[in-house]
């Protein structure tokens, strides 16, 4: 009965979704193809990493990266680099060969996962051509402390602890996770393992302050660190070399926002988000100990954004916003240590209208201007009609785009 209960919980129509329209709407009234995975579904599945729970969803395909270094998610048949991955509405960076490694995300504090299928560039810009996956973490409602531990074969362990303090105006919560494994090997006759041994740590502190009615501040930090022990065979034509070495990954996310809801028909949200993703790899020849390959990679992403939601007209809502993105990359993969950067300014507007009790219309437009590849307009139109409690009709048409990333701009694929 557990799978049936989990499925029933994942499609409850009275749940609130924010990703599809950037505003709170009941799942039943969202006119786009969407899916919601609740925390109860994640717990009943026993999944500890994001890729495991996403791989169980219909229409989502987990695909391996180049050289077996992790996995990405495929929506509607498009490659993983066409799917935007968000954490609490903010993008995660650090893609290897265009794919974002999903095992970096623990399921410990996930409240729900919202999935929007189809072009969403009218709200989110580049990388949202196939769809958007938004991982929303849980907000504490009471003071408590929790600890959990799991152990499996191959010395695989998952340790998780969390605590929260909730007061009248201040809320603080923190989560820490350690995940480690000795890896596994599907081909013992070949030198090296299919998945090498690794251990990683995740720390998520968050502070929320409500000084007065209508004002709310939140600041949060996510720190992730992983250490890998690599050993495998490199084949080049008829020659082969056995190599071994280490790989280190660090990921920092700094998320701040302020929300004002003091006016009846107006809601204002100001956000500032900054993240850094860094890797370092060193491989030595097993026989001689000579350096075979060394790589350093650092990516930075900074974005301030302002969003306004106006509900002054009956059964209508207008959402508008603008922001600025600064991205930079410094890596030895481009043949030098010179930093590359690009800047993007954008603005978007969306109109939601419920002309009838069972009919919803949504139209939107976004403009992006990048100093490297130029400008792009992304329109979208969607309509949904609820025939009954168990049947609804939805139609959505939109234009999406995928901007060239640093790898496509500066690497020579010849």
C-alpha cells in the first residue's frame, strides 16, 4: 500500500506550487504540465540523494555523464544541460560536460520538489528549454532536534542531523549531512572501479527574521565539500595508461531575500544570490608516479533581482521583475588561467487571469541581453480548464533558448 499512498500524495490538487508562475497557485489551477513530489513520498522511497528520487518519476530519465562522473536528468528527451535545476528558486552551477551532478544534493531537508515540463525561459531564461526542477527546502515551524543514520554494503553510510529554534520573530535552523561509500565495480577485469570511493559533507544554516508585520528577511548558506579517490585505465588508441589520484569539489551558495507584504494588492521581493563551484583534480601515472593530468576549475555566479506582484484587478495578477547576472570562470581547461566572464541583464512580465471559475489563462514575456551572445525574447501562453475534480485540460506554447556556456564558448571541440 505504500507506493499507492505515495502516488496519491504526489498529485494532491490542493497543494501550492510556486515554480510554474513564480507565484503561489493551487496545483489544480496551474495551466502548465507540472508535477510535485512531496516529502512523504521521498521518505517512503528511502532515497538519500536527489538523483535517486528523480529517477523514480515517470517521464524523467537519469543519464550518466561523460566518463561515468555522476548523472544528470533528462526531460522530454532533451539532454540534461537543457534542464534548469533550482534550489529554493536559485540556480545551481558547476556543470561537467553540460550536466549538473545530482548526487551533490541530499534529500534530508527537502519539503517538496516541483517539476515544470516544457519551455520556461519566459520566467527563468537560459537552460530552461526542457523544463525546470525546483528543490524547495523545509521551513521550521517548531523547535526540535533530529538525528538519523543509515549504513549499507560497500561501507556506504549516510549520517544526518538537524536542529531548529523558533521564536516570535526569529527562526534559526541548521542541517549537517555526511555521505560516504567505498564505491562499486561492475567490471572487475578492468583496472579501477565503476564508481570510485568518495565522501562528502553538506552544511545548511539559515536565519529568518520577521521584525514587523509585512516584513520578512531571510539569509541562508549552503556548503558542500567532496573528496574522491580515483583510479582507472586511460585508453588512447592501442596504448593504455593506469592512473590514480584525488578529486576535490567544493560548492558554496549564499542566498538572501527580503519580502514586503504590507500593502493589500502589492508584494515586493528583493533577492541577492551568490554561488561558487570549485574543483581540483590530479592524476598520476601508476607505474612511474609522474603527473598525467591536472585540472583546476572555478565558477562564480552572482545575481541581484527585484520582483513585484500586483493583484489590484479582480481575478488577475501581474508579476514583473528584473535582474542582473555576472558569471565568471577560471580554469586550466582553456589552456591558461585567464578568467572569462559574461554579464546578462533581464526583465520579465507575466499576466495571470481567471475569467471563469474553472478557466485560467497565463501569458508572459522575458527579455535577456548578454554581452557575449546578444539578446533573446522568450514569450509564453498557457491555458487550463478544469472539467471536474479529476479531469482538466491544459495547453501551453512557449519559446525557450539555451545560451552558450563557457565550455561551448571557449573550448576547441576539434
